[in-house]
C-alpha cells in the first residue's frame, strides 16, 4: 500500500518566472501519496525533459510569453517529447497520461495543428466562466463540475478557429469554451481539448487555488494593474468569486484530481494485467 509505484514528471514551463502554479500543482500531486512520486524538469530554463520510459504521468505547466516563440532548442525538444509520447502510446499496452496547462496547452494545440494561436485584444485575467461542450459534458476530466464552471484564467494568447477536419482526423475533441460575451463580437476561445484518450489540456489554470491568487493580489502593483485593466467593480466581483466555495475552490479540488485518479486507475489496471 505504501509503495510509490506511479511516477509523475512535472514539466516546468515558467522559465524562471516567479509563480504560484508550481506550488499548487505539487500540493495537488501530494494528495495522492503514498501512491505516487514526482520529479520536476525545467523545460525552458535548462532544456530538461524526462525520459519517456521512466515516468507514467506528465503534467506540463503554464508559463509566460508567446507560445509561438522558442529558442529552437527547448521548444524542439518539447515537441519531440509530445511525439515520443504518442509513439509510445501507439506501441505499448501501458499508456502514458499527459495534462497540458495554459502555455503548454497552447503549444500542444499548435503542434497538433488543431487551431490558430492568436494574441488577445486584451489580457484575460481573473475568474472566468467556462462552458462545457457536448463532449465536455461526458468527459471524466470535468466530472463533479457544474456547467458552466469557474476557473482562474491568465493569458495574452488564445486558441481559436478550430480546424474541425483535423480534429476529426486525429480523434481530438473540444471539451470547453470561454464565456459567452453578448456585448462583443470576439470569437470564443477553446478552453480545453482532449487530444487523445490519454492526452488532455486546459487553457485555464485548474491548479490555481484562492489562497495563491489572493496572495498574488496582495502585491499593490499587481492590484492596481488589475483595477486599471478591469475596473474597480469587476475587481470586487473577482474577490467575491475567489471566496465562493462553489467556484475556484471546487475546480481546484476536482479537475486535476480527476485527471490523476483516472490515470492512476488506468495504469494500475494495465500494470496488473501485464504482471499476470
């Protein structure tokens, strides 16, 4: 029972930028001890990527900057890593499971050729209302979350203009879309995609908890920037959303745990079958 037989690689895409995301991800992963152990790889800072055969589950984080830019080294290795995962899953009965978050999700969408990645008209920052699609309503990733549900969103770029023929060819599915905005004509961004049965990604930050976000807002410079960007009323509404038990708390307690439970269950069943 105490054996840590499931290994998780956390792909750090923050490029050395201070963040709360890594702490949040580690806190969620630690809820699954003693069943799992984990190791962190600094993808953008040190060009580190895990060996595919040594880990079972992968969580790729968000990060700053343009998802269309790279230095020709770490980004190439990251895309090669995605291809290696796909090749492994095509050739082996015990599958590798991957969750892509925000920056890494945008890069994965680009690599799969599923949609366009564009710069937003303005920064999206705060508590976002997210709507499930028909496929999202039955996906285990969102089980236990209302429709719509709420999550922390922080991005300057977006995944839009889905290439539905490519989705159909690859068997990928759109799981959620951003909030409906009646007062503007901007296209709704794609907020989550299931790339394959074992690879899934979200544009928003399912790891974020209210504590980390409120801690971020304690910085006066950040606070004033958001007030200027969103206005005082929206800022107050965001604070109310953060302390609502049915909003960010629920997403934090549900989505990544759903991903991990599903992955761990699949891995344990597969490993048991292979050992018999």
